[in-house]
C-alpha cells in the first residue's frame, strides 16, 4: 500500500505513514497493549537505574509499533518493558532490604562493643 499524502510505500496494516506522519485511514483493531511507561519511569527513579533504562526504552516503543501496524512487535515490546520493570523493582527492593540489614547489624555490633 502507498501513502495517499506522500506516496511512500507503507505496510498494509499501518495506521500512520512513517515518513509524513499522516493517517492512512486503516482502522485499528482492538486495544493497544499496555506500554508500562509510568511503571518504567518510577522503577528507574526509585529502584534500579541500570535495569529501568531498558524498561523505558521498550515502553516507549509500544505505541509507535502499534500505530505503524506492527501489533506483534508492540506486544513483544510491552512484555519486555513489563519484565524489565519487575526486575528493576525486585533489585531495588533487595538493595534496600540489604542496606537496612547492614545498618541493623552495624548497630548491633556497635551496641555489643559498648557492653
């Protein structure tokens, strides 16, 4: 199929032309997959930065892939964003718990040293 605005070749299921960003008139079927962008940003800021960055990247790809007609690619990006969000949350929580445990052990050893 070709874009009626700029003439570029586009996929048959594309809702928007990738080059001119004009709608093609093809209706979207169903609802787009969740992009988890808010979860990704919060997990990056509050939990684990290195694991949150891939979550943001994949979350940002979901809507663009869906609108361009790549529904399967949007679903994969959504699944990967969700995975990286949960990994970031898990590592962040484990880090916080390890920090609290280290502080508690330090306080206990300090108290034992004083007695």
